[in-house]
C-alpha cells in the first residue's frame, strides 16, 4: 500500500502529462489514422466501417489509447490489472456508439456519439448488475479531462478574434448574466451548493464540458455530475431540433440565428448540426460564438475554484479566516493548465501548416476520450440511484435557467448581429 502511494500523482497533473504526451507525439509526426464510421445502408457497414483496413485503424487506435490509459493507471496508483480488464469492454461499447452515431440519418439530426455512449452504458448498468470491482476500475474523470486538454488545441484565439470579436463580446455578456441568474435561482430554490455551481456553469458556458470542469474545480460528487450531464443532454436535443425552425418561422436574419444557436445550445456538435439547418452564414457564426464560450472555460474553472475555496472551505475552523494561497492552489483544477497551455501553444507557437496536418487526428482523439468517458459514466450510473437521491427541483431550476438563457441570448444576438 505504501509503495502505491509513492507512485501516486494527483489525477489532474496526470491528465496534464497524458494530454501533453498525446499532443507532443502528434506534433512529432505520429498521427493515428482516423477510423471511418459513416454509413448509409447495411452494405456500407461491410464495405467501409467493417472493412479490413478500417478495422486495422480501429485496432491501432485501441493500442494507443489503452497504452495512455495504462500509463494513467500507473501514475495515479490505480490497478493496472483491473484497467486491462475493463478498458477493452469500455472501448468496444464506445465503438458501438460511434457506429450508431455514424449513420447518415443520425448525423443529420446532430446526435453525437457521446449521447449513445451514455445510453449504452446506462442500459447495461440499469438492466444488469455490474461487479463493484468493475465500476471502481472505471477511469471516467481521467478520460474526460484528457478530452478537455485536447479540446484546448481547437480553441485558437487568433481565429476567433479574426472572424468575430462580436462573438467574444456576446459570450462574455451571456456567460456572466446567465451564470448569475442560474446561481441566484438555485439558491432561491434551496438546491445544494455543488449542484448549484454545476448547473450554473453548464447552462451559461458550454454544457457538459463546463459541468465537468466545474466538478473538477470544486471536487464535486460524480453522481451529481452525472445528474447534470443527463439534464444537459435531455434539453440539448429538442433545442437543437426546434430552434432553427423557430428562427425560420419568425424570419430571423442568419447572423442573429447563428449567434442565438451558438450561445444557447450546450454541445458543440449540436450547435454545428442546428446551424447547418439554417445556412452557411448561421453555421459560421454559431461555431465562432460556441468557440468563444469555450475560451472562457478555463477562466471560469479558475474563478470558480477560488470562489469555492473561500466560501466553502476556509482555512481552519474559523469561518472568517481567509484561505491561504496554498489552499487555493491545492484546490485549483490543474487540468485547466493543460487546456490553457494547449490553446496557447496552438494559437501562437504551432505553424498553421502543422495545425492543418495534426488537427484531424487530435480532434478524433478528443472525441474518442469524451466518448469513452461517457460510456464509463453510463456504466457507473443507475437511474434509480441518480433520480432517487435527487429531488426534481434541480431539474426545474435547470429548465428555467435554460429558458432564461434562450431569451437573453436572443436579445443580445439581435443587438450585436442584426
């Protein structure tokens, strides 16, 4: 046991190491071929998705990510043997989700692989009893935080500034106003502090990623995080489908519609799908606005960690005692350093031609780590436990805050983009 402690490194630092390793390996020229999951008919499955070449690419990808997962297990002091047993199962289930999401009809409606990863995991965990050793071996937070670090490689400051400083202005105004309203509402409804912080961040910033980042910043309960993620996904789908038609019915200009969609819908994939239903200009602006909100993710996690330390965990027993810088640093989510470093690296130091070469592989790996994490979340979550231990008040608060978000974002979009 003492030897394991000596080998153990804080998970957030491990995430920075692993995310940095993946980025450096990619920049060095070791680019994994991106597997193909797109298909229209069952015949396409055999000729493309399940072709020998594509299965080989899936196998190479498996070897790479399981190697990263094992290194993570060693550095965090977790059982390597247990990870070798659970990771292949999680990977296979995730591949199934990717195949389902690759169908043309599914892609048309913008349903992302992470949704099916979560659903597959939930179906298994709710209809079958999984052994505790299996659940305890799942590395959900490790996977999702690696994905968040890789997400930083796609947040290019120069592109956002060049294509739309208005998007940054909207993102800042929306995030501040919606976050405060959601926070105030949850307090009024007497929702516990952890759920309050995760709900406020997920509604105002960027959905799932913000909820995870906030949970990391406050060292939140994983069950509560699953609850918030479920709410985000439940509301994202109808918003993605109906908002473009509402905009068309009222004849909103494309720039306004794009800014509205990008600022309101919580997941990037859903933003792209809904923007595509409107038109090219709406798609471009919606993407810029969503990326602008992603820029604020690291800043928000940093601010939230300081706020949480001062209000919830003051140094000593005296509530009036202010925490030291060491306490703040200890509670700061270190994976945010990886996210910001990756963004700065790709924004100012990596040549554009290199970004073009590596972005496809890194984007694929980012999506894969998120999908693996959502499969794991599903496998460790039971609906009876999830909704039985939480009242309906957080869900009602989330819906009201989301409605406020939709209205405020539309008003600001008209003011800035009409």
